[in-house]
């Protein structure tokens, strides 16, 4: 379904938050090739590429690649490292030895923020079809305001190396000006849900055409805004999936909490805390009351510089553009008391239209398929007490607790590159994804329920190397 005309017409600006990319790199390490399919056969390299057509796509290009992981796609130009920079730790091993087909393309859309391939067209997707298929499909939406390759390191490499087909979408609008897309407030965020559903349906057909049988398992996976998409899909389209893995998903609730309730207090109080002096202690108490946990203070300067201000302004513009009138996305780093300053934003005092915009994307907890969630206790972009803790309670309240496992990961934060910047103080979460995915497979295949929801303590004496590979869910 094409998007409505954009409601803004100013020039698109790339997000300042991409400065976080400087905190990470990628390294290559060998690993085993993908497993054989259940019947033990080895299909011909890139067989049936001619029938791998994406239903509903306005454009697509198929490539026969010797390597579908980032060990090969970086050099071949079939991924964009800028999309996933900052999301994973530097030492994360890169699997290799996965030949197959990659399909790049886009669905009909009227917005143009995604410049990949020189297409200047949104609703771009990537689908990867390994030669040695395990029968499954993993579908993912981009975190933040990133593009379709953003999950290549966190999910894509793992998925294809395990033999899964993998599909990912840019959600239909990208960049710091994503809010210009859509006709009314909330439309751009709601489009992301539609685009994941659209891609899932299309990718299932592509898989069936290429491998001559439908996928035996379809899993949704995502982090941050992508984790939100997993939750929404399992609530609204459980018929498309067998289960999901939710890595620190964003929570949208009409009555709160949501981004617009806990980010303004950080903008309001952090400068006083950082300045020291007479008001610092009171500001510190206010930060903790807003959900930012004691012990995470060393992460606050980075988030103030790169995340809190930008995130508040662009998401508030998407859901409440009237707050600052003709100004687009507020005034960066404005001081409290400045007219229309996001540091003074009070969601509870805003008119009903704002809640109606949030209602377009609100979560209920009514999941219809098994879901494993995990979230770091030191997440100071989406504080755990104001996001995943609340979502877990929603799931239980809706009587769906038997379908959910929730793991609070001690000392994990929002982006794993910060584990490199603060070794020993921040725990990378990517190994928790690997553990969660394995547990979900056993749950679906053998009926073995994962360990009960719990806090995964930071192992005593564990060094950075162990933390990069170690996250047992029974810990």
C-alpha cells in the first residue's frame, strides 16, 4: 500500500546520532558453514534464482553470492556497514561459508529518505536465501531510524549461518526526518508495522518458490524499535509467525509510559546533575525517579550528547508536531524555560490528539505466539523499569504469561558498542540473543520451555572475552 504524501517538505537531514558509529568496528572470525537441509541434500549454488520473485515489489534485483554474511557482503557491496555501526561489539565473530541468493528491492511507497543503491526510495528490503537451508525464515525490522541492513551483524549473520532465510525492512521511512512521512501524526511509525507484515508475507512466498516448499518455521527478531515490531506482530498477526525474540523493545502505551514521558525529565535534570553544585543532588534524585538507575551514571554523558535530545525531538515531532508550532523537531539542547522546549514537555498535559496518535502504535501484551524478551538493566535510552518491565506485566495481565519469557540482563545497555567503550562495566547483549534464539528453537521443536523469567546476574570475575560469548538464560 503506497504511503500518503509527506506532510513536511524541508530538506532531509541525517541524524546526529550516527556519531555513535565511531564506537564500534567489525572483525572476521571463521565458523562452521550452515547446516544441511533436513533431507541431507546439497542444492546447486543459487538454484532457482529465476523464480525468486518478491510479490508486490515495485523493484527487485537478485544476486548470486559466494558469501551472504558480512564476511563477504561488505566487500561485495551487498550491505552497508553504516547501517549497523555501533550496534554490536567489536569482537563479535563473523561467520562465513554461506553461499546463496540475495534480493534487494522496495515496495511501492511515496517517501524517499532511504538513499541505498541510489534509489531514493523507502520501503526497501533485503532477502537472503542460503543454499543450505534449514527450513526456517527470520524476519526483522530496522532499529531506531536505520535502514534495512541495520540487523546484518546482530541477526542476519547468525540467521544465514544457521541455515535460515533472512528478510529485513527499513520500516518505510528512515533518518532523523522520518516524521515527514505520512499524512497525520503517528502514520510514519504505524507504517513500520505494515511493512514488516508485508515483507513477512512476501518472504514466505519467496522461500516457497526458491526451495519448493513453504518455511516450516517463521521467527520475528528485532532490537529497540525492531523489538517493538516483534511484539506488535505477535499481538496482531500471530498467524504469520511461530515465535519471536525481542531485544529491548520500545514500549508505546497511550497512557504511558513511553519515550515522551521519560526522556523529558532526563533533558530537564541531567544538565544540573552534570554541573554539580547545590542542585546536583536533587537533579540526581529526579533522574532516578524518572527511571534512570543508580549505577548507570557513567553512561549518562554519552546518552545526553547523542541520544536523549535527538530521540525526544524527532519522536515528539512525529506524534505531537503542534507542540513547537512551525518549528520542525524543536530546538536542540534548549534550556528549560525556553519557549516550546522539549526539556519541558509534559505528555500528561498534551491534548487528546496526541494520545490518539500514540494509540495507532500502542501495545497491549496480547501476544499469540511464544516470545522471549531480554533487556539490559543499564539501558538509559529505554530505561528497563519504564519499558520491558512494564510490557512483561502487560503480557501477564492479558493472561499470556505462558507464552512469554523475560530476562533482565544485569549491566546490559542499549547499544553493545558501549561494552567496548566501558569494558567490565557494560555487558554486551548479543550473546543473550544467541541463547534466546536457541531456547526459542527448543521451545518450538521439542516443547522444552525456557528457564523461568529472571534477572541474569553479571558473572563474577568474567572478563570481556567471556561476556562476548556467555549469557546462559538459567544464570
